[in-house]
């Protein structure tokens, strides 16, 4: 174990690092025969992976936490010592801690081996730690999950215990409140409650079924996306879901990405494969004609469904799936157009994200990694263009050295949701690799052939993941323009049903998504049901409303808004939808 780089002097980091050791010693004391593996500090706490004789569950956490508090109360010093590599291997082999032996054997011979102990318990660790167990102020164990040794599903299955520690109780209470709010907003929970989507083992893990209510939101999302791109100077394209394996051989996917691709299928003695990405198809459209510098740039956008063979252990609701629709576009341009094109991409990205309710961003410029393709001149041009575009847009950003992809530098934009959590969605990547592999060129003003620069960019990432983020950001309370059901008409008695149906037809004709509850339930029950389904507006229909040819409008947020005519309703709703509040 080791504190995360750059955090070694952070008091909270050392507390959490130490708490992880205390937890591991408590687990081994309570469950004899348990083997320890790794236990790093993470953003909100720490975890430790164990090989236990019997499975653990959340019911075990209280007992483990009680033992941890006992160890903390004993105030045992943390002590560090360095040992020779062979001595460390012999020590852990004698302790029957073979996972530790494997770790040490994988280290370089000249790497110093340090151990940390408190009492009789010790572990392989670089540190640092607090002075003693009593210096860990506040702890809380959170959950038990499964894991694989080294993240390899072919290796041993382990038990992972998540926990956290803070410097004071107030900070822990605040964290637990945020965590409870996050659990209440979990897109998987709300997706079921609001009847938005589902996943079924019979269908296949990682495949999403969009229910009618979820599909309505997707429809609005797609319509908005297409209109925004058409206004931004893009053309829309559509490409197949499969292609011959030769295409993926040329693109390099079979060499570098095959483990994430589904198995090939045979048709008429040829092998085809589901696409993991859309880019080779856009390249093939480009190559159908001889291109001139006068034609550039080309901006081609597609909501293209792709398929990736993700491991079952990493699948997570809408956030990590095997089949998803990528918000994809590729720009083909000349070197002198690159900076302007990136600037326009950033403008469009920020406008789109703000329209969906996101105002806070983290921006990263990732530069050339150790292993890369392309000339120094190309990398310098691409990196400088990305940086200049960021400055033109007056965006605060961090440089992430060496974290670009092998084919070019990139900009990544993370959005912050209402709980302050960061989500990676938008990316702009310059690619030297695919244009070279496919011979993507244009004829310049000099009559000579020149390599075309290719820009990959996504604004939302994937519709599935972005939808999951939206559900959690809004807690299911979508703004009116996105809400799957914008208005629900509630009849007071059955004699109001015909009028309610006529009003609903009038509202639908104006483009609103409207439902009518003309059941025999009492009005209070109907209101509660509409609120549970998070319908933004309810419209009460009774004698008074019929006489005035209007509706009694009730807002989920504002409460009773009084009687409005149909015309007033349409004007009010239209204004809110247009403003995207």
C-alpha cells in the first residue's frame, strides 16, 4: 500500500491509509485464515481486498467496525522497517500471504521493500501513516463487494470492503448525507421507479431496454442533438452496425482492441464483426471521392450504436454497457483550419452541456504519451491548436502530461452534477494514426496530395451514460422540455372525463406530452401518484374548470398556480420549454 502520489503529506490521506491497515488487521483477527491483498486510498475513503474462507456481507460490517474502534482505542504505534527483497519474500511466505509474495516478486530487484506494523500485525507498505492507531479520529465502513485479484476475472475472486475516515464527525456526517442523497438519486433505482429503462439477463447483460417513458426523453435528447449539430455546420451520416473484418484489420482494432470486440460472424464465406467504433465508416465515406482543400472542412455527425465486449464485473446500469449509442462526430480538415475547428467544437460543447443544466466543468489537456505515433511536428501542431482553442474560449484547464492517446493529444471535459460529482462526457481528440492507415488525403492549392487531419469528438459521450447522469443530476425531476410526461390531467369525477380528454387532445396538438388520470381514485391519491412519477405539472379538471374552459394548474415545485385558460397554459408551458429552465 501507498498513499496516492502527491498526497503523501495530506493529513486526511494518511488517516485513511492508516484506517485501511486497521481494518485489515481487524478482519484477519475476526476471520482466521483470511489473506490480505491490496488496500489503496480512493477519493472518498479506502478499500481492502481479502481472500476469506467464507463470503462476507454488509451484516459483518458492524462487527468489523467495532473491532477497529477497539484497535484505535489501544493507540498502538505504527512502525516502519525496511527489509531485503529475499527476506520479505521469506517472511510473507512463512505467513502464508502468497498474494504479497506475488507482489514482491513482481517488483524490480532494486526497489526498496518497506513494512508497516501496528502491534503484531504487519503488511507490505510504502506509507506514510499517522503516528499511532489512536490518531485515526472517525471511521465508517460502507459496503462489501466482489473483486478479482489483479482485476483479472480468471484469477481468484476476492471480498472488497469499502470504508472511509475523516478528521472529525461533522465531515463524516456531511459525507454520509451526500452518500444517502446519491443513493436516492441512483439511476438504476429511479429508472425502475419511473419506468424509464430496464436490463434483463434473458436479453444479455449490458443491453438496455428503453421503456416508452425513457424513450420519450431519448427522443427529445436526439432531436435537440441533431438540431444543434445542423445549426453548428455539421452534416448527419448513418453507418452500418457490422463490417467485414478487413476494415477492422486496416483500422488496427483487431491488433489493439480485439479483446473488447465481439466474436466474428460468417456471411457468404466472409467474416463480419460488430462495430466497436464509428470512425472507420466515416473515413470510408470521405474516401469515396477525391477531396480538395476547397471542400474542407467536413463535419460529419452520427448517433451510431456500437458494441463492446465489456467484462460482466464492470457493467453498471446505464453507465457501463455492452451496446450503446455514441454521440459521435469526425472533422476532416487541413492544418491551418485545426485551431478554428477545435474552438467551434468547444463552443458547441459548452452550449450543449449548459442547455442540459450543467454549469461547472473540469477541463484537461492531455499531451503526448511515451508510446505514440506521428511526427514531432504533428504533435506540436495538434497540442498547440488544442491549447490555443482553450485560451480563446477562456477556459481554465489543467495539463495532464503524457495522458494523451497514442494517436494524438486530446481535451477532456468533465461535468459536475448537483452533488459535485465529476463525470467524463466530452472529448476532443486529434488523430494521426487512422488517416495514415487509410490514406486520408486532400489535394492542396499546390496541386499536391497532403494528409488530412482527423478530429474525433463527442459532446455527450454515449446516450445511455449521459441519460444515467441526467437521471442522477435531476433526481428524476426532469425540466419540462425533457420530462417524459409534461402534464397530467386529473379528473375530480367521471363526469369530467370527456372534457379532460378534449383538453388533453388540444395540449397534445400543441406538442405537449400529456396523460389523463380519469380513474375512480380520489383527487388526493391522484396527486400523490403524479408526484411519485415526478410529473412537472398537474391540471385539475372539475366543474369550475369546465365552465371557464380552463385547467387548475398545480406545479410540482410551486404548488397551486390557479385557474388558467388553455391558451394561457400553452403560452406558459411554451415559454418554459423554450427557456429550458
